[in-house]
C-alpha cells in the first residue's frame, strides 16, 4: 500500500514545474479566471489531424480565447495523432513524440512593455512558493520549494536574478529549481525572440531527475515553449506548449489532470491571478 501511494504521489508531483517557469504577477487586480478544457468531441478535422500549432506565422491551435472568455486549455493524447507526433519547427524540438502534452491559449490585459515581462521572466527567485492543485491530495500545495539563478550549467553557483538587459534575444541562461518531491534540477532557458511586440522563450532540464534514486527524466525530457505577443496597448496574447518526451519513465504517465494544473498555475501567475485561487484547472 505504501508503494502504491508513493507512486501516486510521484505522478501527481512530477516536475513539470521545470516547464512552468513561473512569472510574478504583472496584473494583480485581474479578476479570478476559469478554464475551458477542450473536450474530445472537438478533436476532429484540423484540430486532430494537425495537433498543437503555436503562433508561428499561422493561426494557433487551439485558438486564443477572447479577452473575457475562458482560457483554452487542452491536454493531448497519443490517440489524437499517435506516439510519433512531430513538433512544429518553431518549437525548436528535434525529438518526436511525447508522454504528456498540454497547451494553453489565451488573451490577458497588461500595460507593461516587453521589457517589464522580461524582468519578470528573469526573476528566478520569485518562483519559490508557487502553488498548484494536487489531484492526489485534493488540496492546494507548494509546487516549487526554492529557485535561484546560476552562473552556468556546471558551476552550481547561485547568483542574483537575471536583469532585463541580460534577457536578450539568443541569450542562454541557467537556473536551479527544487520541486516539491523530486528535488533539485538544473534548467536551461533560451530567449528565442525578444522585441517590443513579441517574446518567445523555452525551458528544458539539463540534469537527470530521479525519484528515490531511480532515473525518471533524462536531460531534455522536460520541455516547454512560451509565446507572448502584443495585440494592443493593453492586451497581450499567451500561448504555451509543454511536454515530457516519449522516452520518459512510464511511471510519470497517466496523470493528465496534474499536467493541466501545473500549466494552469503558470498561466495564472503570469496574468496576475493567485495560483491557489478556486477553482483549479482540473480536479
């Protein structure tokens, strides 16, 4: 029984937090949000045949929700397009397939310039204390225990948060994050695009992650890409796609709700909604 419960807790607490590089709130006054989970009935035609499509010269799939509507949140399954799904080229992901795959597409109000968003992305230390809804424990729990910027991938030396002038297009930065169960891991953040109207950055693990000394996720098994586009002076568009690779340990499969809630936590933090505010993305 103890082993069974331990595996359940592990699945719930898998370090998708690596993919959820959480930004501090940029619009604390925004009202509580809810989320629209794309039902399987909508997985027809273009949605099912193409799969997730980030905003890279074409309309995103799923589409952006309207400003006052629910965020479009979708967890994709292998039945949608098979185990060997090939990621869109603009994600920068070379490997095919996935174990878990979640997308969110939304609009959010903000008056900050792109530089303000970059400062928030670089504030690694403010990731500590982020919360999410645990589907195993049926309560709000801390997802990220600690987080800090590093001087490099191997040094392990802490440094101050990344300043906005460091967050330039093409820049590669490293940070360490302590997950609620699986412990420390080092992550690589790449600023793919940085302009006044568009920010694109991706995150992946560069160290092996273990659970009770068992390798669960090897370098590059946790990946995420975030696209932030200015729509007007007061509105930005948000699109995220996060995955664990298809070669990840099978123990992590099967908890779709947990993957959704972690992605939702990042989205909420970015747009200024408390991450532990009811209701969660998935029960």
